C-alpha cells in the first residue's frame, strides 16, 4: 500500500551574472535540477511551476530554462517580481506545486547570491 499523497509547494531562487538568454536558461536549469535532487522529486510529482524574475532580467523567460531540462509537460507561468528598492538584482525565483507522500519534508534551494534572501533556510538545504 502506498502512502497517501498531499499537495505541497517548495521554493527556490538563483541569481544570474548577466541578463542574457544563455545565463537565464542555464541558471533556471541549475535551480530546477537542484530542487529535484534536494527533494528526491520526479517530474511526475509536479503540478505546476510559477517563476518570477527581477525587472532587470528581460532577455528570456525562465520557463525556457525549464523546458531545456525536460520540463515539457509541466504547466509554467512567468511573471515580474515587484521592484523593491535595495532588492537582490538579477534573481529568478520559483514556486513549485507538487503532490508528495504525506509527511514529506521539503527543502528549499537558494543558489548564488540568492542565498542572502533566506539565510535561515540555506542551512537546511542540501545544496547551498
């Protein structure tokens, strides 16, 4: 008998060095791969992905980076992060919605300069 599954969500973020399609695609792929590995997730666990990018990232959609690592069947949406004075520049954030066995502990992943967003959670991630 398999454990009952429940809807959950997990967050992650990564910074990029520059606003270029290549940098955004590569960083998004790195972040999503790290989130799946850190949480022992499969693509079939996902129901959707919601991305935001800071206003200084305009050359590509983060979802293109997701498709580059095989996320062809995951519904995705991209939006602009609100422009708050002093906020971390060149940052991609993601909120993954998924179904996992009840009681699963999920680990957020923050990479690059995005570690500064949630120092309280970085210590709990498998990759930091």
